[in-house]
């Protein structure tokens, strides 16, 4: 069984700002990441994911708690212990490629080994191997400015793996690349992990990117851990409206539960045929994926409505239909064709149920976005 390679215990980080006072950027994080795992930190700006990565790297000291890497305590507020970044044996790749333009590729990749005073012969062998694994062999004498963005990011990857790290920290490493290259680089990163066996901590706000690369993911919101699970479980079983909305496209319907039936909020003329969870009453939000709503003809089963708008997308057709005072979004394959104004009925199977939207939480997210 794989051992825990990164452990956070009650890790907290507070910042004091001139205009907004004290902000708890990371609030009591407890986390265990296993050896060889690809683990993503996911969340909107201001949620605490990058601050947590910086504390693991040693670029930020923590306000409370402790961090353990590969069985070794590297940060502890109680013991006043802090191990600097260069002594943590981590590989790091950042959003900015962070390659030195005045050095050729060989010297860029060799730099961390020269700092550690590794023998020249060993440096040559290890750099050659790293360049080969990152598809840069034969380009040792080329300068970064002569290369594309994808090749420059490969330089950063080669420099990170040349030290044979046990843990690799990746902070938005693909966000400056075009979509097609980003997809290619995802597979290359996973292949490097398979070959070298390092643990990956991957920070991103891109849900599809995190799902494609991760064994497990942590979703953060306003400095707190909201949910940790596999990509599939997070997508199919989100524990909150926030997670549901953040991971993939979502459709939310405001409803009222009255006398054992579900009505669109503010409209009791027609119930929505849903099974009500035990103890559910009053105002609620029904959540589902747009492609999980079944669209039937006007005489079919379900909530009767009509097509308000039809939108042709590359891989699906999107429809907007009135449900009470709301316009509800649903998606179908192109073979399902309805015209604007046409009568229809919709069925919602196995939705999630959440309390109404918290306006105070939305305001706090917006505030953290600008910190």
C-alpha cells in the first residue's frame, strides 16, 4: 500500500491587507497525498489553492499547523520549524515558463544540478536523459527565445525532473498554452509521472484539465476544503451547490416543496414530477446536468413547457425552456430536433437537492477574487 508522501495537519495561513484587514486564505487544511498519486487543487481565484502549494514548496510560511514531506517535517508553527525550498527536494513548474533567456537549453536544465555541485559528467548524463524524456533531445544549444511556448514549457519540465524529485509541484503549468497543446501536454505530464514515479500536486482552475490528469482532486472555496474525491465521484456526487456548479455545466431550478409535491418557485400551476428526499420542505434548488434532462414531445411524459430558444453547438444542441419564471438549460444530441415555440415536456432523473443560494457566500467569493 502506498505511503502518504505529503501530509498537511491543521494548516492555516492568514494575510493582513491594508484595505481588507486580516484574511484567512487557508483555513485548517488537513490532507494526505499518497506516493505516486496525481492530486489536483481546484477552485476559483482566492480559494487558497496556490497559497497552499506555496506553503508546501516553502515559499510561504504557515500561520498554524504543520507540513510533512516524504516522512520529514518541513514546516511547523508549534515547533518554529521551517525548511527552505531548496532543501525540500521538490520539482516545480509554474504558469510562467520561468526559463532563463540568456542560457541555452542545456544550461537551463542543468542549473539546479550545478547549484548542488553535482559532478560535470553526471550533469551531462542527467540533462541528456531529461531532455530525451521531454522531447527536447538535439536542442541543447538552442536558446529559449527560438522555441514555441510548448517547447519552453518542456524546458521547465525537464529542469524539474532532472533532480529526480519525489514530489512535483505544478502551478497552472498549461494555462499559457493554446487548447490543443494543453491537451497534448497533459498526456506528456502523466507519461513522465509513469516513467519517473513521482507524486504530482497540480494546481488549476480548469476543471476539465484537473479531471483529465488527476487520481483525486480537492475542491476549495473561500479558504476551506469543500470536498475531496476522485474526479468521477466529484462530478457525479457533488456535496454542495458550489461543487456542482464548479465541476462541469450545471442546471439549477429554484423550487418549492408543498404538500408532498415540487413546484417551480412562484408557480403552483403544474408540479414537477420528482421524488422528494425525506425531510425536504420549503424553498430548495434542484440541480442536474443539462445533458441529463430528457426532452420529450408535447404529449410525452414530464413537465409540460415549450422551446423558448434553440442553440446549435459543435457537439450538441442546447435548448432553453421555461419552468415557472425560469429559463432552464438542457442539451441533447443533434438527432433530437425541436423548433423554437414547439410544445415539449422535460423529465429530470435523480437530481441533487441543495438549499437556496447563499448571497453572503457569493459576496465573500467576489471579495476574495480581488485580494
